[in-house]
């Protein structure tokens, strides 16, 4: 049966049984206001022109697709291509979305933006656009992540943002998101909440996806131009899942293109110390949407583990939950150890240092390529650069600066 | 008729203001909750809102967040909360109990199974903070089938059109959130509560209890003069949370509950006498 992927979510933000708007009454009006603003501007030529100009001249798009020949040879199978989101201004795909939402904030007359961040990439991207548009900016970040990602914390401060360490709960991304929601409820009149991933209450999963879909739209044209055909497979890492949805979405109707979303298996799925709700969780309600979650038998959210702060999240965007259930996308997982090995391998073979998040996609793509013929093409989303992770990698090797 | 609706009607008939204390089940320890609930009733509580501990209480300020953390550290979750209600009911079959919590624990138990277990334990109402009307159809049907009333928040930003839809489903009372923000935030603006209540009264004759920002006799008196009742949350939770876990926790929870609630009860009753 043909599925029309373009019509989802429905008018209430549902992707099948997932998504929706599970928030306190105190946030309903703010979300309705945001939805109305987005419906008004999403097809507005002026808005789209401004977005396109920023993407081209500020972010540096289109990001290239690179045929990693040496890495392909070493992997012993399919040809591996990288969509170079690491080359964007600020070093990751996150900026595509923060620019889109900041332009929306400006049109809605908001003077202050807030964000949650895990690895710090979304925080940096938010602080960057806030600096440029002259908006006040506060970023919530779990205390544990502040420690792990001190370089990005300092970058945000340099950009004029205030980083607020969050000490509640597990002190990571999920708690930062709780705290940002609390701020938004309190300051909703002048504040726009820039959510960094395709999760949260409707309309966030839809609007973040729409802004990030520029990745897949470009990649589709680039692959056709470079190779004369669509890729056989797409691979992207999945935490909340914004870079993966951004790559996958424009390819969803292309039945010949297989898709792999790579979750963080941490110490291994069997150890329970991981961040792979699609691989080992079950559906529930958190952060405004129904989706696969890491939860216990009492419905309490359990702590996650991943070497990469950006994947260390117990939920996932609701569209991914739906794509899992429909079988359109395969969700797999990669351990900390495998991701770290892939980080080193890509760095040494191609002179490209991937973020630890993206290293999960790199690791799975190598495995996949090995099982495919040499003329098959695998396109991997290199969602961010690894500079921010140098301290983490060095510490694991016992090096202190 | 449901115990909660009955109680709200009786209060209205007698002109008495509803005093609704909120505490988190299992805070500061599991065996303090039921004694505290009985003490609250003795001190004049008309309805008890019992918080169901959740790992991610998104709408709460720091005071109630920490209460959820303490209760979870004591391993109290939804099942433990239902068990506390069951034990409370052994001695009190009159005081209505409203559970207040987040959607996920109920999702995991299953709506029908939850509603049945809650009704058996003696629960009268459920306020699911992150389950707005639009998402709550199946849950609310399951609750109604077991005689449990769905309770809804109404915010300063709730439009008349939404309020009408909420009133069509809501049981018990409307819980008017007097502030923008999380629980326990800043202080009350009585004028804006007054203005909002007169708007709400034009649309419904359901009883309205006001929460968020009511912390003592003075604020309760100011709001009580306008509303059908007041919810006292953070002010009570703050005091309960300061109790050290140990042999004395039960008696301290009892005396603390009485200390916090008695002056507020007196202030609310003075309103009636004056009228």
C-alpha cells in the first residue's frame, strides 16, 4: 500500500499513534500561537527567501556530498558517501533548524530565545543566531553535560548566551528540556523556545523536520547529479533524530532506498546502559509527545548512557516511532566502543573528524557497506564535526591537556 | 454520586470554601503519607490532592520537583500511591481524593486497568497535568466508566472556546492556575484572579478552586473571597520535605500538616462568617 509521507502529521500532530500535544494547559495557548504562526509562514515566499538566503550565505549551504573512496576501499564493499553537515557554520546540522525557528521568533515579535542542549551543538547554534539577530538567549544544559562539553559551554558564553546548568533529575538532556519547558511557561509572552530536535509537543516535530529536510532535498539532487542514481541506503544517527529525519524525509517515497537509523547502544543493549528507545524501549508519553521511551515498569523514565552527549536521551522523535512501526526505516544500534573506533578510523583514513554522535552512523555504515556489492552506494549523514569531542576522546585514552 | 462532586455541592450549599491541600505520595517517606492525610482532614481539608511521583515533573517548580525526587528515592510510584489511598480509606470513607500526576505511569499501566485499580482503592478524581482535553478522550472515558472524575487545569491563557470544551468533560472542580509559570512560583496577583474568575463564572457554574501561589492565611483569604476553594501545594510540600526520615517522621508529618493547614482553614472560615 502506498503511504503518503507528506501528509503527516495530521492536524493534531499525530504520526499514527505517536506525537500529539501532551502538555499542561498553561502551554496550550503558546503552542497554538506557534502553530498558527508556522502555518502562516511555512509557505510564505518572503519567509522562505530569507531562510534560503541565510542557508546559502550564513550557513554555507549546500553542504557537499563527498565520495569517501579510501574509506570505501577499506570497508571492503559498497561505495560510501558523506553528506557534510559538519562543514556548516557552527559545525553541525543543528543550525539549519535554529535559523528557521529564530526567523519565526522574529516574525512573532519575541525578544528572547531559550534552548535545551545536550552535546552543546544546538546551544551553540541557538546562541549564534541569537547573537546575529540581537535576541536575549539562555541555554539550559544538564550539569553532567556542562562538564563533558566544556568547550561548547565556553563558545556559548563567547556568543553572549547565558548557560544555565540543570541540577535536577539525571542532569542531562532530558532534564534540560524539562527546565526549558518550565522557563517557557513562565516567560511565554516574550520568549520563543527553540527546541533542537524532532521531539516535543506539536508543532515542533513537524517544523524541525521541515527545516532539517533541506539536508535530504540537497542530498537527493547531489547523488543524482554525481552518480546518476539514488543511493541504495541512507545511514544517520538517532538521538532525538533531527539529522536523520532531515536526511530521510525527502527520500521516504523512494522505495528503492533503504534507511538505517543508528541509536546509541552505550555499553551494549544487553547491559541496560544505553540510549536506544527504538531498539529496546516501548511507547509512552514524555516531553509533550507519545513516542518510544526508555522507561521502567512503573512508567518512570530511566537514565540513559552514551559516550556522546547528543544521543544521551531517553526518547526519540515521534515520526521515528511511526517509521519504525511501519517498517520503512530500520533502527539499529552501535556501542560506545564501536563508535569510538569509527571516530578514529574516519579521521585517519579521510582526514575528517566526525562528532561522536555521527561516529555511530559511520560505524554502522562500515558494517553495512561490507555486506553490499562494490557498486552499491551508501550515503551517510556526517551530522557534525568532532572538534568538540577531542577532550572526551583524549580522556578515554588517558591524555590530559 | 461520586464522593467528590457530592462534597463540592455540599460546600457550595453551605457557603463554605473548599480547602484542598496537595502533597506528594511517599514524601518524605512512604509511611508518613497516610498519617499526614488524616491530619490534613482533621485540620480542615475538604479534598486531598495526592501527587503521583514521576521522574520528569515538567510543570513543577523546584519545591515540588524535589518532593517527586524524594518520593522516588523511597520507591513510591503509581502502585504505591494507590496502595496509600487504599490504606487511607480503611479509616476515612468520606474525604474525596484526587490523584495529580503525569500521563506516563498511567499509560504504562493502561487506562482501563488504572481506572479499575484507582476506583477499587478509593480514588475520586484524576488530574493528569500533561493530558489536555485533545489527547484525553480514551483516558477520560475509562475514568468515567469507573466513576472517577477527570479534573482539568484552567490557565490565564485558556480561551473561552477551550474553556467551554473543558467544562463539557470536567468533573469535580476546575483547577484555576493563578500564575503563568510552574508550581510554587512568585506571588499571587489577586486582581488578575478576580478578573479571570468573573470570566469563568460567565461560562460555567462549576466550582473553581485556585492554586499556584497560595501559601498562607492571607493569600488564602484573598483568593477564598473570590473562588470556591483554594489549593495549597508548595507551602505544605516545602514543610513536609524538611522532615528527617526516621522514627519520628510520622508524627512530625502529622503536626506539620496541622500547622500549615489550620490557619488557612481559619482564614477561609472567617470569610464565611463575615459574609
